[in-house]
């Protein structure tokens, strides 16, 4: 197993680094490096820059308009974007639903939906979880009844991330109650501007409304928006979730935030506290171990061997690391991590000017800490993922 990058791969990294430096807007990079709030316009502006280059779908094969990069090239691209301060690509379109449409959608669906995803023009949302169906997703009750060439959808989805911006949503819906719960689920693509679709924000601990409830009241969906076969949606959902869980791990963002943690510790005078620095060192060991696990998968793919099926394991470790570095940032900043002045933030102030007695690098820490509490739950809770890992890897 060779974890070293070849000269060709190193040159590819350098080419990506130079391009990102030239095209990433400095105001967006500043917000990312300081942990400040990104607007819809910020996220979509970067998505469209990548889309114009043909890199928003950087994991896509050439036949669907992607660059056709191998696993190592994709990793290097993601790493250079993260270290430069690029926002994470909102995954619901290019990372999650697009591979499902490529693998299971009709040629007409591919021609209709993929261009808008690749360009960054169309904002997609995910409709999986329901109030009574989160980790136990097969218990979902949102129903779609076939009437001629139309499905009539009724029900509710919840925890829909950034659903307030959504233009289209891919949904798991129940089309049959016969047999096992998993066998009666279908995969529908729904226009969120359709009559009967209502989005209701959910206010979180940090005061933000990042997630939403989405209600469907007799929403008419053309039958041509059914992906694949009716009642086979569970198969497509599992395929999509493998992409989501790998994406959640996001070792490249962890490396960037580890450096931010060190900057905060030095600025707040706790870097010289050996006990605190020990905690940073332990976190760094975990980040390096996660990176080595990712590189093992890349090495296996590069050599033509079957890669390890470890999406669940990557999700577990990556999400725990994200929670740990936000916790250590809070501890380093102490009381200055706490203030959140939402009225000022809405007016455009996001910590660019330090509040009295505080510092720029501390302003958004509480918000980040609260937000990361969700990472061990979404995408399949870590408790459930441990069971899956035990069954698939340990036997």
C-alpha cells in the first residue's frame, strides 16, 4: 500500500491550488476562515464559479459533463479548496441526487436535471427524515398515490437543511404498504414551487434557521419525475446515503479547522498551557488517522483493488472530530465565545469588528459549536452506523 502521491498527482495539486487562488473570491474565503455566516448568495456564487469551469460535479464522469477525475484527483481537489477557504459545496444536488439520476434515472431525466445541477443554477434539497422516521428511515409515512400520469403527495419532511432556498427536492415517499416497510418506498423529484408545498423554518439553539419542515398538501407531481421503478426507492436511498456519509467525514475541512483552533489558542493565551495543548495534539492524531483511512481507500482504488466499504466508519469518526474541534475552540476562547448578537448579524455585522473586550476570532464560536451537535445524528445516527460497521466489517 503506497500512500505517497506521484509526481503527476503533485503537479495536479499545484494546478488546482493556483486555479483556486485566482478564482475564489477573497470575501468568501475570509468568512470561511473566520467561521462567519455564509449567505445563499455566497454559496451559490462559488458554486457557479465551479460550474462554469465544469468542476461543481468534480466527481462526475465525463459522459455526464464531469472532469472524469480519479479518486486521488478528487481528494486533492477537495483538499486544496478546503485549505484555501472555499465553502463546502452544498451537496444535495451535485453530490447526492445527481449520482442517483446518473445511475437509475431515465435519459430524459438526465438531460433535464443534470445540466442545472452541474452549473450551480438550481438549488436542490433533500426530503428524507420525518418526525417519526429519522434513523429508522424505513418508517416514513409521506405518501404518494398514483392517479393516471400524476402522483398526489401528502405528508411532512423535517430537518430539511437549507430547504428555505430549495427550488427542487428529492423525496422518499411511500407508494405501498405491502411487505416489508423498505419495499414500498419510491424516489420522487418534486418542484418546490408546486402548489401545496409549504416550507416552515425551525429555529435552532444558535438562533439560526438552517433546517426546515416541508409540508406536502395534495401536491401534484408528474409521474415522469419518478426515478427508476416504483417501490424500489430504498435501493436508491442506500446508494445516495453512501455518498452523503463519506461527504460528512470531510477530513479536509477538519485539517483547516485544526489550524484555526491553533490560531485561537495562541491568540487567547492558552497555547502555552501544556494540558490544553495535549488536547489539541490528541485531536490532531485523530485527524491524521482519519486522513490515513481516506488515503488507504484511495490507494486501493488507484491500484485497482476493491476499496473498503467504510462510509459509515468515515462518518462516525469525521462527525466526532467536528464536534471536538468546535468544543476546544469554545474552551480556548472562554466567555468571549458566547456572545451572539443576531440583530447585529442580520444588519450585516458578523464579527468583522471585535465587540468590546472580545476578538474577531471568537465572535461566531458558540454558533459553530451548537451547529455541530447535529453531525453525529444526521446521515444516520452514529449509534446506528456502529451497528452497520459491526455487521459489514466484523461479520
